[in-house]
C-alpha cells in the first residue's frame, strides 16, 4: 500500500508525530507525519482533515458489500453534467440536495427540503421567487376552507361565497358576502359604512335609509312612493314648503294660509282629460282670484256641479241664466227677490205651489195655508180683500162690477144700468139696504133700518168688517182692544205681529224657538241643559268641541282682535282652559281634597306669579328631591340633593343656569366617602362658571358643596 499510495502506518519509535500519526515518505529515507491524517484508537476511525480522493471506498461485511460515506463538509460527485451516480437503497441527507435535474418517483419522499425555502409558517402558501427558491407568503394563507389575503387582489373575476379584507381593488367581484375594512379603486373608497369620492353610483335598488348632505346637483328622481322633507323646501324658486308653519306657497315664499298661489292669471287648473286632436277634448276647470279679490270658477264646459250643501254667506250674483235641476229647491232668506227690472218675466212651471209660511206679494197679495188675502192675510175666507174702499172689481175694459166696503157698509155696484142675479140669492144674516142702513133684514127675517147694525145678542158664522164692536171690545184690522177679555181658550193657526202682554207666569211650555231674547233678568228654577236632553246639574253643556267661550272683544279689522277664553272638557275627562292670550291669571288659587300620593312635589307660585313645581311639604317636614349618582351624571332642573356613590372617577354636570330659577339650590355630597380614591368633579355648562371657576373638586372623603344660581349664567357656593 505504501508503494501505491505513498504512506504507511508504523508503530514504534521510528515514526514521528503524535500518537496515531500516519507516516509519510520523506525526501530521503526518513518518515514524516501529516497532522491532517491521524488514526484514532478511541474512535476506531481514520481522521482526515483534508480531501480524500479515491476511485471507490469499499467496506467488506460478512454477507454483503456496503458502500458507506460519512463525511463533514462538502462532497463532490462527478465533474460533468452527464455524470450518473447510482444509489441502491435509501439516501439520507441531513443537508440540502442540489441537482440540475431530479428523476424518478418522489411521492414517498419524507422531509425533503427545498434548496431555498424562506419565511416558512403554518398554512402559508408557497410562491416561486427564482429558479431554485420558494417563499412561504405570510400574507397569503389557506387552512383548507378559507383563503386569507393581506394586501391587494387583482383579478378579472372573483367568485366566492364569502370575501373579506381591509382594502379591495377589483375589476369585477362575484361573491355572496364581502367583508372588508376598505374597498377602493384608487379614487372611490368604501370604508366603515361610507362611500367617498364617488363621481357616479348606479344601482337598480338602493335599500335602507340614505343619509347624505345637501344634493344641489340632483335635478330629477324617479317615481317616489313617498317624500318627506324635514325642513322647508324650495322647488325651482316657485314652490315653497314651510314645514314649521304647515304651509305651501306657489310664487310666494311667505304663504299666509295653508296653501297660497300668487299669479295675475289663472292660479289653479283642475284637469280631467288632456286634449288629443281628433280624439279627445281638453276638459278642465280654472280657479282664479283677480286684483279686486273676486273668485272666478271657469270650467271648460261652462258648467259647475255642486254635490251636497252650498253655503254662501254673502251675495250670490248670477250674470247668466240660473237653472236649478233638482227635486227640491229650498231658499231660506229674509227677502227673496226675483228679477231686478220691471220688464223681467218670471215663469213658474209647476202643477202645485205650497206656501206653508204664507206669501206676501208687493205687500198687497197674501197667500197663507190655502187662503188668499188682498191687502192683508185672509182671516179664514178662501179669498179675502181688505181695503178702505173699492175692495173688489171684475169685468171687461168697459163693463165692471165693483164691491166696496166703506164706513161700515158694503156697496155692490156696476157701471151698467142693471145688476142681474141669475139664481136665487140666500142671505143668511142681516141684509142692509141703503147707504145709511135704511133697510135692515135680520137673520130671523126681521127688517129694521138704522145708521148702524145693533143687537143685544148676535149669532154669526163669520163677520167681515173694518171695525167690530160691542161697546166694550173693538176689533179692527190692526188689533183687538178690550178692557177685559175673558176667554177659556183662544185658538189661532197664526198670530201675526208682535204680541205685547203682561207677565205670563202660567206659560210653562213653548215650542221650538228660532231665537230667544230676554231684555231683563231671566230666572230658571230648574236645570239648564244645552246639547243634551237630560242633566243632573243646574247647568250642563254637551259638545265634543269647546263647550263654553267667554268673549271680551270681537275682532274688528284694524281696531281690535278677538279676545276670549274657551272652556273644554275633553273625551278623557280632562278640563282644558284655552285663553286666546295663552295666559291664565288667578289672584288666589286654593286646592283642597287632593289625595296624597308618592310624589314629593306640589304646585306653587314663584316671585313672578308663575305656577311652578316645588317639593312637597309632608306634615310640616320639608322633603326635597334626592338622586344617586354612581357615574357621570347630568343634574336635572328638579333635582335638589345629589348623592355621589362613586365606583369610578365621576363628573357631575350642572344644568344651564338660564333654565333655573334665581336662587335655586343644589346640594352635592360624597355619600360613599371615597373622594380620596376617585376624582369627584363638579362642572357647569360651557361658558358658565362656579364663582369664576370652571371646575370644583370634592377632595375630602364625605365632603359636600351647596350651590345656588342667579338664573342667568353663574353659580355660587354657600
């Protein structure tokens, strides 16, 4: 071996170097050792510090030949790419394995490292860095169900059941659920529930309640199911909606009524049908008020239909024909005038005319209950004429028959020479012949002559005369004059004129009066009911509206306003007092029989006479409102004692001093006695002070502070 390899292992003193040194041939016959080549008995190994170059290493075993390499450092197999190294059995490499090409089945490889594998971690996806390097991406993970990406995703299309992230930049996204802190395309940003920098948004449906600032560029919307404008609305400088006043104005920004249209032409058109040439006509009605305040209704067909009652408080002036096609035409008026000129013609086409309350024509012809009177209402005859003379005349233009009652006598005359009565004439009463009553035929056939008709006893079915008298009582066309009228019953269908009588204590019932005017005091001993048929109180008024109005002055334009106070019992039984001024003045108010409850407050008057809520007095002991504050607390206007039972730093905020009464007091106390543990702070409202300080601190356990205010802007410590 020494001859072939140039070295030998020598035991003895001839060799050099430490124990185990391999001896090498020197320049002569000497032996030299190399410190990089040592045999170790302890390890039973040859220790080589440099390279070993050999054709092969072979170790003989009893049953087989084993090639065994165990080296440290780098090893080189082959020197050209076409070298082939064959291994039978397993190859175990604790370091990296590098090759230009790998051949064979690698499915059973376990723990084979990649040459360059950086940033490894659980569930991280591996990406290629270079030809021989892969990297585990910490921002790209997949646990078998959810793909996680931290950063941007660029894709033509994403189809997923759920997608979440903090920032998204997409060309197209098709997902059922997207969750992200932010979506953006570089300009448009969707983040934390808001969309910013969007120049155009297109959607078939925008659900939910949209909240946005003023949108001056929105000039058109689709068909709205409803429109709610919280404040005033102005549309094109023409339509004004005043939300606080519940008023709408057209061409007027300050409407005076619920709806006001300002225009010198037609203000409102109600259209039923738009015109279509040759098919449909334009059907409409125009409403217009001119500069004089006249109201004009102009229907396209010239006809105005009113369904229901039409109430006209002023004059109804019809310049054209007045045609009323109705089953009943009823006019209720003190005076009814038909026609305005003597040449006017009034035509009545009717089978019958009924005048239940009587009819007076030109104060000469009267119709009442089927009776006709001329000069006055008939006293019972179907036709009656009353005048001082020439009461009745009938005939032609040349021949006339006249009947005249004058000075107690009746005259039947004709302008012809004779008066013929064709049939028998029966005179049931007395017949007086002659201008002076020269011949009198009484009812039993006795005839007498006198200036007047007289009888101790008279029996008449009907008496017609300008004056009827028995010496005691006189009846003429105007009145009945009598010293004493003793009549058990007086019956009359109609008593005309104004009756003047003495007090009538026996009149206990009247019919339905259209009005009642009592000049002096009226005494009602029973109960008075208005709007109800029965009452258990002296006076009862039943109505769903305010039942009583007390009026001081009526409205007179330019002089006075309507001042009043309404009293109203509501459906709940509450009493409402509604003065027109909104103020109730009570010099003294005494409340009694008020049941005592759990409330610790009562009504009282302040220094200005206003009714306020104050703490109650219970059996001579003053009780004030007390509240407990365990954390930050806003003091209320009706608080008095504020007990702090803090479990943390606590701030007590005082109310606005201007909302309090001058001299109102608050007492704030550390009831838990832990002001040394927690910071207890008392602060007023912004721009208000407590004795020129913005903060008061309770520093001592169990400490308290008494504060009163000026009712304006400051608090003071008592």
